[in-house]
C-alpha cells in the first residue's frame, strides 16, 4: 500500500510540474518569440551596418577621386573632358579603394570597375557614376551593390577677377577657371552667370 501511495505521489508531482511548465510556456510564449525575433533582427542589423560601412568607404573614395580628377584636369584643353575625367577617377579609385579591410564580410567584385562622368546642361554640376558590381555576404545575409555616385558643384568653386573680363563678361585674354578654359573674347559664364568676382 505504501508503494502505491509513493507512486501516486510521484505521478501527482510530475503532473503538477508538467501543468506548471505548460502554464509558464503559454505565459511567456510572446516573450520567447520576441527574443528569437530580436536575435534574428540583430544579425540582419549588424549586416546592414557593415554594408553601410562598405558603401561609405566607396562613396568617400569616389568623392575624393572626383575632386582630385577635377583638380588635375583644371584648365587643360582636353578633347573629351568627360571621358578623360572618368579615366582619372577609375585610376584614382584603384589607389584609395581597399575592400580587404572588411574582414567580417565576404566581399567579391563581380566586374571591372569603371567611372563615367556627366555634366548638367549649365556645366555647374559634375556627376561621377562608378560602376563596380560588388557582392557582400555574411552567414545567410547577401546584398549586391552595382554602382556608386558622387556629385561636385562647380559653380561655387570658379571665379575670374573682374579686371580680366570686359563689361560684357568676355575674356580679355585666354583664361582658366576651374575645369574650363575661356579663349579671348569668349563669354566667361557658367549656368548663365558671369564668373566675375
């Protein structure tokens, strides 16, 4: 009889423990789901932060390369300025771009890098588009970036002394202003504004 009483006590205790575990599981079901979701989100957020760091690195390098290229070609008579500037940017990008520093990501270049340059109609803004397909991977997270863009506003950076221009804003002699060369008698205007200062 004592044996049966002991078995009943064990079964009752196990039943109480199972019911308590079930009640706790139901009560904390939302918290458990939230914790699992947060952990998955943290993994994706960490990846997104790393992808943003890669983008910032390439964008910074592109912006520096664009400024450097504009400075190098400043005042030169170049047959195809946009192509030449694009070539200078591509070369400069090769010197400052270092994707090997991102050791926590798998970074794969999927094509040859190339920069193309466009100017707006008024020649006041130069846009450089750097095509370089890159695949970024970490665990099951994957992202591909195909191109990067940088812009440089030229209008604020150019100025010609008033004494070098006549009253109609025409060059009194051959002049250089930023990326442009103005020949004697040519209007020294960008975006319809005289570059006199």
